[in-house]
């Protein structure tokens, strides 16, 4: 069964450094998402992406964040200058369509630790 | 904004039924979901229900929706130790974003 994959599984970085989290969505999916989960808190929506553009973003997704689909398979989340509070599990998801019951399939997550 | 609330912990014995409850605030929610997260793994969609349905059954899983009270529940029949995980309730109100609860940790003891 096709699945969303994410690399690395765990990333440790120093505060102020740039990190790039990578995701390979399911191949026939058109909509891509990033969510994050700070330890002990809710899974929070960051951004959705379609047709090489951001379609929706949350308040969390400020100028320090960017997303890109550099080729036909990868979908990346870049944090330009990491802060301690960026430490979280970051989940990538993808779906065929955008709306309702079209299932978002999630990857296993990347645990980002900012020291 | 939208909010989804769940109890944080549930402990049951193997073979019993588990009922995980969720409440939400967004009256325009159109789809409600249950996701399962096992240790070290991603979020796995278990089931979903459209807001005009009251109940949905899928093998051992039964979802009940009380739209008037904005209450959603997931019942797992004959709970097994392999069902031990965190269960997330989530809602979508017609856009691409999902709003999640904090998750309910289900612990199944032999």
C-alpha cells in the first residue's frame, strides 16, 4: 500500500540554524500538508499546498517557514532560523483532493529538537 | 476558533469494549475523523463520518455522532492489546485543514 515517507526521522539542530524537513507524498496525490505536534499538545495545521502554491496557512506559519516542491516527488518544509519553540514532531500529509472526506494520509513524522 | 476536546487517558481490559469520546465546537463541521497513532508511527486514519450521519460501523469500530450536542464517540469492541495507542479526534469544515484534539491514550491490559 502506498505511503507517505519522511526524512529524517529525528533532526537535532542548534538554535538559529536552518533546517529542511523532507517528505515524499503518495505519487498520485495533488494536495500536500504540514502539521506539527509539540510534545503533549494538539496536532496543529501549518500549511497546505496545491499546484505549486500555498493554498492555506495558519498563524504559526510565519516568514520563518517556507514550503517547496522542488521536483515531482519531494515536498519540503524549511525553517530558516530555528527557535527553541520549534521543537516538535512535524507531520507531512497528502491527499488526492481537497475537501472533507478525501483522506489525508500522514507520514510517520520528523522529530525536530532545537537546542 | 474551532476546538476539539477529548479525555486524555482510558484504560481497559483485553476483551472489553472501549469508548473514546470527543466534543467539538464548530457547527459547520462536515466530516469528523478518528486517527490512531502507535508509538513512533504516523497518524493512521481509522474511520470518518459525514455530519449528516448518526452512526457508522466498520468491523470492531462504531462511530456515533450527536450533531446537536457536537459529540462524537469511537467504540472499539473486543479491545485487544494491539489497540493500545493514542486516538485523535479531528474535524474538517469544508477546507483542507483538519483540527485535532489532544488525543486519548488507550491502554489495554491483558
